[in-house]
C-alpha cells in the first residue's frame, strides 16, 4: 500500500524552511544573491502587457498623418516589424535559456540553504540546457496547437458569417473547437507545472537527464497518486491568495520599488522560497529518498 500523501501537511514544513533559510539568521547579502537566482528562474515565466488598449489608443487610420506615413513607407514599416519580431523572438529564447539555468540555481540555493551564483551556474550547465530545449519545444508545440485550433475555428465560423446564418449548425462545431482548445491548453499547462514543480527536482535529486526524470515521475510518483497531485495544485491556487495579498502589501510599503525587475525578486523572495519549499516538502512524502531540503543536525547539550 502506498504512502498517504497530504496536500496540507507540507505547508507548515515549507513555512519553517522558508523562515530558516531567509531569517535564521537574516542576511541582506544572502537575500540579494538568492533573489538574483530567483530572478533568473522567473525570466522564462513571461509577462503581459495590454497591447489591445495600446493599439486602440493609437488608431492608424489612413486619413491620419501616421496612417499616411505608414502607407508611404510600407516597405520600411514591414522591415522594422520583421526586425522587431526577430528581436522579440531572440529575447524569448534568451529568457528561456537564463530561466532554465536559474531554475536549478534557485532550487540548489533553497535546498542547500546557501547563496551562490558562479558554482551552480557552471555545475548545472547540462541540466539547464536540457530544460531549455524542452521549454522551447513546449513553446513551439503550444504555438502550433493554437494555430491549428484557431484555424479550425476560423474555417467553422467563416462560412456561417458569409451566409449570414450563424445558427445551431455552426454553434456546435464552434463549441467543439472551443472544447479542444480548452483541453489542449490544460494538458500543456499540466506539463509545464509538473516540469517546474517535480521534474526539475527529480533531475536535481537523482542526477538524471530530463527524459529519465519524466519516466520516474510517470512510473514512480504519479501511479495511484493522481488525486493528491491534483489537490497539490488546487491547494497551490488557494495559497496564492494570501501570497498575492502579501505581495501587494510589500509593494505598497516599498512605494512600488518592489515592482522593479530583480528588486521584485528580492522583495518577494519569501513567496518564491515558500512555493519552492512546498513542492519539495510534498515530494518528501514519497519516502526518505526524496528528501531534497538539507536540514542542519540538531546538537543537543553535552553531558
């Protein structure tokens, strides 16, 4: 019979580890170095910007001076757009590369309760490159999937709009395409979350290549524990509620300095460390061989 896996049991140990790593003793130097590792690890996470609103505020009507200039210099605009796209793609690749190496650096810093950059950067070169290639592949798969599903939706809707008869005959195929889109995105999200929370720690703990770590997850951890893993992510979602409130409080107390790049990773380091510890403490429930967080031995009073 398998071990009983709890989704709430790891919360208190994760809090204790977070307190031990960051506050016992407190060191600004440690915070800034470990925060840098967290900053690298978060680079591949992406961000958002309200492009729609930005474009809506800058209409490019042909009658406007800007619209006339674009029309008159269309080849130049296309060239600049292509260059901008290439720069954005290069930044995505760069951030994924740095984030993949940083994921192992941050994990190592949390696991060993230390602040280091150069040594783990060199040591996790191969593992980071494997993670980087998988992340790029996952991005390409996601983009390809979105292109196919959006194309299917367009093919379904276009005839109905042309005939101006958007009824039940078009609604059902459109709902089917929407269901496929939702299911596919959930699968891709699950792969991404499992990769970050468990595959990377498996690679770290057992010194395995990425494909072997996926095999270990699929054969040793997931069988018979599907519901605890689902509960883990539901609990993570719940735990993010107080984490977001804490982040808002920190940002307000620092007069928004805590939203600046890198400084945000330092200021919000307790949140990053806690969630890293939470997944590691959850993993420890599968047996002593899965203990990753190093705890100093308690030395009792001498006789």
